[in-house]
C-alpha cells in the first residue's frame, strides 16, 4: 500500500489497525469483565466475545511456558495482581492450541483509566523470529534452576521485575505489594517451614540482618506450579545503593535444589544408617539403641504411650566360642540377630546389640504382659532353631515396663536385674521386674 504521508489521517490509522491488528479487547477490571471489539485468525476461536477478565489473564499468560496446562489452584490467587496496570505494558506470549499448534503473540495493554484497559493482540508471523522463539534451548547452567525472581523495595512496600520461569522467559507484570505477597506465598510453603519463612521474610528482619551487598538464604519445601512440594533455596540479596542507611532494596530468588537435596539426604541417610548399625549383626549398635532407650523414657513421661524394654542374652555363649571358635560365634550372633529382626518385623519395636551376646529390644505400645508374651515367643523359636555348627542355642530375657517416674538408669537397672534373675534361675526363661 502506497502511503501519502501528507494525506494520512487518523481515519487511515484506524482502518490500518482494523485490517492488520488481530484482536482488540476492552477490559473493566473492577467488574472483572472483557469485551472483544474485533478478533480474527486464531483469536476467533481462542477468545470469546466476552467473559471474565480473570479467566482471560489465566488463558493468555498464567499457564506453563510450553503448554496451556494450568498451574495449581493455590497459585491462582496471584492472577488478579497480574491484571492491574498504571501505564502501557507490552510482552510476548506463547500460546499452544489443543492440537499442539504453537503461536507467538505480541500483547500490548493501554490503560484507558484506572480500571479500564485496551488489549491489542497480534500473532507474530516472522519465520525467523518464530523459529528462535519456539526452538531456543536454554544452556544448562545453574541459572536454569531459578524458578522465580523479583525486585523488592521495602520502603515503598513494592515488588517489581517479576520473572516466573515456568510461566514465561520474560519479566511479567504484577501489582502486588511485598507485605501482601508474603502472606499469599506462605500458603505454598510446607507447613513445618512456614514459621521460618515468615521470620526470614519479615521486613524488619531483612533490614536488621542483611547489610548492603550481602546475601542470605535458607532451604525449605515449597509447592511448585504443578502443586508438588520440592526443595528450594530462598535467596535475598540486598542491593548496594548510595543511600545505604535508608535504602532497603533487595533481589529475591527461588532456586530449585530438589534433585540435589534429595540425593544429599539419601546419602546422609545412608551414612546415618551405617553409623547407627552394628557391623556384625546389622541391628542398631550400642550408641543408637541407648538413644532409643532415652527416647522411650521421654515418651512415657509425656504420658501418651506405654513402652516396655527387654534384654536378651544368648545362654552359655562363651561355650560356643571356646568349642567352635570365634568365627562360629560371630555366625551364631548374626543368626540370632536375624531371628530377632524376623520375629519383630511386623511389631513396633526397635532392636539393638548392647554388647557381646546381649541384645536390647524397645517395644512400643506394649505393657509388661504384652512384652513378656513376645519374649516367650522369641525364646521358643530360638530354642527350636538349628544353628549351623553351634546346633541348639537358648536365650534368657529380662523385661521391665517404663513408668512415668523412671529415669534411663532406673528403667535399665530393672531390666538388667530381670535378666540376671532369669540367668540365675536356670536360663532359657523370661523374667519381669
């Protein structure tokens, strides 16, 4: 089309826009409504004649970056804060139709007044731009792990320059205040971590504990846009400005550390178990079962549960070592421990090797009678078992029920005395104190 600039008028501009712009919408944000002035191309089917402005925001740019899948319902509380504008705003969107067809959209918003906006939408048709827009792959760096970032001004109580990687590669618009954001986002934090989140994000805490140029972070579980809890690192970095004493501006970032955290916790768990296990018998070692005994006393003190403790001793174990050697003695200990674990595998009990041929069992939710019944069961199966090389083996056990007046020492002494009584009265028996 040839253009005579001298004769080009507003009527020509309006005609040009009508012929070339793909969609124009008018919004009433207060009434939460929009109306299509005109639309063509993909927008004829993608956008309705009229409807909810909130739903329009969600449809256009509050979905996952590469698909039209909705984010989890909890995060939709932020949608209204993305739809308020005090000045012109423009950004590019990715829209994917139901059949998988992708579209690159240029969206420009013109505020008419405080509550009414004009939204102009155009589908980009530059093939080189489309190729770059839809097929660009991010370089694998640590930056890939940043899910969210924003700029905070505590004095003005504002947030700006929001970037939500899973929604868009570009900075997104939001009008939410920092003070409001804290109370909205806390619901996405794992309940056990919410108190820590509120403490570390408190404006006064940040002002007091973060000097200009310094960075602080903490790890917690946080719900992602799919609604799954993942491990993240929340990072605050205070900006260095000329007015250091009165300027409190921060960059806030959320980093996805889930994969590394899960791997680290798995490794720590592995070493924790190794440090807690008796190398020969694969039950808890002396230190770990001693801790369990202390914990059991504390549990009873709280009055919520009954706990009984028992100590098993292999009868005449010295004879096994003297007659067959220590290798057979070790084999017998391993066999005995295996049978203990097998007997208690479906019972709420913890087993540990106290030392030598003595084993302690902490039996939760059991009074002395229930514990005696279990110990008799163990004694019986042990006496009926054929141990390789050693042959027939028997055991004795002492039992006590922990009381609210007990300390670790008093409970242990009663259990030990009960075992001594069983051994002094012929062995292969159970005694309770």
